C-alpha cells in the first residue's frame, strides 16, 4: 500500500502546476456552465448569481486585469512574509535551535520523555526545523541515559510531525492558513475575516493533551517493543555559539519586558487596542496580532544576536531577514498560481454554486452535523498522504469546503481547525514527506537494516492515536459548544 501511495504521489505534478491546471479547469467549466445558463440564489442576499464565463469579454478583462492584484492582494502572502521577518530572524541567528537543544539536554531524567514531546511539538515555531533537529537530538539523549535511541528518535519525529499544528503561541502556520481561509470564506460572505488567533484555545489545549499521549505511546508501546539497545553510541556534532547562555537570558528578559509593555497597553483604561465597548472580542488588538508577534521576535532576536556577536549593526539584521525571506521563494511562486485559481473560482460564481448546491445535497441526504465534520477530517488525513504541503492542500480544499460547510452553519475558523487535525496527524506516515527519508537516515545510524517499513510501523501509533484523540477533542468542543479561539464557536 505504501509503495502504491509513493508511486501515485510521484506522478502528481508540482503543486504550482496543479493550480495552473485547476485554473484552466475552472475557465473551461465556467464556459460550459454559462452556456447552459447555470445560476444559484445567494442565501444571504437573495440575489440570483449567474455563472460568468471567464472566456467572455468581461472574463478576459478580469483574467488579465486582475492578475497582479489577485497575487499582491492574496491575504496569506503578506501575513506569512511579515511573520517570517520575525521568526526567520530568530531561526537564522540560531536562537530557536539553541533553545530547543538546551531544553532537551537539560531535562530531568524522570520527565525527559515529556520534555522531548513538548519541545518537539512547540518546535513548529521554527517551521519544519524541529522535524530535522529534534529526532537525532532525542536519540542521543535517550542513549546517554541508557534507553533505546530509536525510541527517542521516533518520539521526536512522531510528535513534531503529527502534532505540527499545535502550539501555545501564534506561529507562521496560523497566519498562512487563516489567510487562505479568509479568501475562501469571502466567496460566500465578502468582508469575512478569519484571524490567526481563531484556533488558539484548541491548539493550546492540544499541546497539553498530545504531549501526554505521545509520552504514553513511547513508554508503553514503542520502547517496550524495541527492547534493549546493544549498539554503539552515535555522536551528534554540535557546537554552541559563544555566550549562548547569556544570550538566551537577555532574550528572555527582553521577552518579559515586551509582554509587560503589551499587557499594559491593552489593559490600560481607554486603550485604543480595545473595541468601543472596552472588550477584546473583537478588537484592534486581535486584528493586529501579527505586527505584535513580529515585533516580539525582532526584539528578542536582536537581544540574542547582539549578545552572541552575530548582530553588530542594523545591516546584520537586514541580512538575516533577507535570508529568511529567500527561503520562502518557492512558497511565493506557489501562491501566485493559487491566488489566480481562487480568484477565478470566486469571480465566475462557480464557488458559490458548488457551495450552495453541495450543502443542499448534504442536507437532503441527512449528512450534516458532527458526522460531516469527522468525515472531512478523515478525507483530509488521506489526501495528506499524497499532498504533503499543508498550505498547498488547504489552498486546494478551502475554496470548496469552507463555503459549502458555511452553508451548513459552521464557522470558517472551526472548519480550518478540522482541516488542521487531519492534515497534521498523517504527516509522519506519508512516503512523500521529505523528512521521512531524512529521519530514516538518522535511524540507520543505530540500525543499519532499518527500512521505510520499519519507520512507518513505529510512526503509525503516533499518527492513529493523535488523529483519534484530536477527533474526540474536537467532538467534545462541538457538543459542549466551546470556543476554538477568542469568540470563535463551531457554529456561525
């Protein structure tokens, strides 16, 4: 089965070309539906929306006249670029790597499993770096304390990969996915905004729950199965930058001062960061969360870099930020094609037509409520075996799933969370995930005979357990009508 998935996935075009082909499909579909006078009545306004042909005079003017604004105005682009200016600076200076290494290496022996699981999950702050950094480090720690190093390796990779979306902080993934969700939601309701904090409560609780789950999987299942390790130690070469400890201390002091100043700004009576009623749901503070996070990472990174000697002038900050943005070149190219596809889908009214009629079909057959959401999660988890880029897959799924499920009364922020559950859980068992092969290389340092099947068999308990626990958590939130983020409930 895994070989079949790998062969099928390898035959898929590059994600950029997938969106190009989808754009062509939308253009041809708009011509056919327009020729048959297809239309739909908008449930909110009551207006009749006719399908507009993209090859008509008006359509051609839209295609070429809006091509640049489709790209530059695409919500995820600015959000992600801004976030990476800050987080990327911290990553390029090595601050996040040093922080993760020190946390794991200094963990008390009795709770080392929990510390590795927690650090791996929070490591998505540095994007994919945790999936490369944590596994060999965790293996080294486990071997040093007399435990099986492959158990530490799989604990680090399984938790970092399957729990990729969970974090106590608002990170780049939140900004990226919320921007795509906003564009999809506006197909049905212009002006609708999905913010980066819409899944914050659920993600924060997920960190606690899944850390415990991961530790139990390792201690009760993976490590007993592996037995006693009798091989030789494998050293991981690493040298900390000078004054790293003092640099982390200064960054921590800066973080505390920044947070104190921010709390004072928001809590101050009559604060401009509150809404007209003096509350925070919604408020200018929440709508401005990305700039605040950006400044937080810049401030702490500069304090770290100045102490280590990596930052001697403002020019050094600019150089590191430039390096971080350079790493996003592939993403920027992908977004150009994705933005055109979503714009065509919306302008032609095909997105609205599919959403409304799709919701009607689901209602007529009685497939609504929690079952449709759980089915959506399972569908996402299976598609993730073939399309490992979370942003690319959400850009494909969101224009259809969000408008359709909005017609059933679900909040786009909640739909986005359901997607994230399915997308994260099966990251670690996809043969197309490039980090699977990287971790397999690490594993062969301890077991030269290990193959892809060996790694997948050790990852399946994490993937399945995380998926089940997350679906149970999401079901509990729905049944108890709990908020997934500030003011974000399952239903609109």
